[in-house]
C-alpha cells in the first residue's frame, strides 16, 4: 500500500532502538525524512546510518534527553517544522503503590504526559498552518486496562490520553490528526527489564519468566518492533485522516475487553 507520505518530514522520539526505532524504520520505508532523537549518541547514529543505507532517506540525529527543557529545545530547533510527530519515552519503573513518592509521580508525569503535550503544543501550530499533520503518541495498553505494578505509568499515560481525547477533536478540522498507539509486550529492552524483575522476584530463570508472560498473551508471543512500526506508519498516512482521537491496541489480544 502506498501510504502517500513520501517526502514528508517526521520527528520520532526515543528512536535509537525498540518501538521508536520500529516507527522510524517504517516511516523511512514509506519515504519520510526523519529527525531521530535519543539520549545515547552512539546507538542513535548507528540506527540512523542503517536507515539511510537501507531506505535512502535524509536522517537528522539529535542526541538529547527529550524530557528535559534544554534537550527538548535542542530537538525542536533541529526539527523545525515537521509533518509528523511520534512521541515516545521510556516507562517508569514497576513497583507497589506504597513505594512511590510525590517526586516519583512528577517524574512519570514529566516523561509520559507533559513532554508529549509540550511537543504537540510546539509543533501542531505549524501543522495547522500547513493544513496537514499527524501525531502518534506511543502510550501503553495500561490506559485500557491498568497493570497493577505499573501504577506510575497507568497514571501518567492515562492523563495524556485524556488530553488527547479533547485536543484531537479541536485540531482535526485543520487536517491535523492525533491518535495514540497502545503497545502490549514487545520484544524490546522494556520487556527484558520487566522479565528481569519477575525473574528476581519469583526466583525463576529469565526464560521461564518470559514463557509465563507469553502464555498469558492470546497470540502466545511478544510483538516485534517491525509490526508495531508498520501500524504507526499507517496511522501517519494519508489513509488515516478520518481516525481522530483513537487509542489503537497492539497487544496480541492481552487486554480483555469487549470494546
């Protein structure tokens, strides 16, 4: 399928690896120029060069912490006006309700709610002026069904979801389409971290921790960054113009819900 976005320009956050990289790869395959951001310069440049070599698109890299004001300003200056924004940031650590302080919640809100909002606030006016734009926020399946040990993520990402629900309907008339993409467990460093925690807590081998989690997913496997990226690219395409303020699950059926 021709996504109709060749020649567009996208900012993809946290895109040196994992789900962000999957999105960057899929957009590059569709002919989109990229601004890739991550904290680690070496991994970021390696990922960018691989994309340049495979897809022949222009890629600008900005090594910076997108959550910090200084880092975000650096990224936005390099990005300029973009047609597509993919927000993404690592999730806060798991734990129990009794573990978290006010500072822990503020950190989660900064990473998983306030940073995406700041990026949208800065970049959407330029999209509105151009009469076309796409925003995809990578959130989590936990906004549909909370994950008890991920209370920080549940809270922050649900806050972002509420913001998008209203905002998406305010900007759609200008051709700017905002949606959220909700991953379940994918084969990334995040899954490795969660499985490591289970392995240590339960005193079982890592392979068993992963097998147990896979058994809880109807698809009986973890997702891949490539299939996640392809869904993101479709949501950024010309064909997604009537999809407004939606929360698209990509979790192998793990979230048990009728609607």
